[in-house]
């Protein structure tokens, strides 16, 4: 049973790292689940400090993941139309059959949203779309760093307990 939990936890870690770039998957939450599965093994004693701290980090990053792209749009002069366009473009970009649609989608969505708000000011719409894109990249990078830290923690804990696990 321990080996099954170990493998399932590692799969969660890998899926979580990919989920840090794919907005449809909550990467940091899946990585945290991998850590929880690791502590369900009988070979590793539960460390509630590590689980608690990583849970707080996971919740904080999840909240920031929703806020950062919208704040990026607003910081660069975007309106609520641009923020909604960013979110809709993100969803459409995920399912669009184009390469890197999840990156292009928020940019195009914010641009179209801003044009719907004021169709005459293309410069402002482009600036808001750029803010959305920068916010999305910052959010994705932040999630990737956290997921890599969780993966490193997972590997370190497994390495420390390798004699009892294997």
C-alpha cells in the first residue's frame, strides 16, 4: 500500500508541475495532495507543521492566481471589460486548437474586452492586454516555483525515508 501511495503522490507532483502552466489544472493544490498522500504511508510519520505551512502557501497562491492577472490588467489601465475578457480568453485559449492558446487567449480576450469598452482607443486596449499577459506570466511563474518547491520537498522526504519505504 505504501508503494501505491508513493507512486500516486509522485504522479500528483508531476501533474501539479504541469498544472502550474495549464490554468485548467490547479497545480499547487495537486502538488499539495501529493504531499498529503506521502504522509498517508505508514513508513513516514505525519508532520503537521509541513502540511500546515504548505496548505497555507497553497491557499495563498490560489488566491493570488486569481488576483494577479486581473490586477495586471487594471494596473495597465484596463477596465472590468478587460478583466472579464482576460478570464474568458483564458478559458477559450485552453480549448482552442492552436499552439500556446492558454497564453494567447488572455491577451486576445483582454484586447477584445477593452475594444468592447471603447472601440476607438486601440492603444489603451493594447496596453491593458499587455498588462493581462504580464500578470498571467507572473502568476504562472509563481505557481511553477511553488510546485517545484513542493516537488523538491517530496523528493527530500522520500530520500530521508528510503530505507523504510523500500
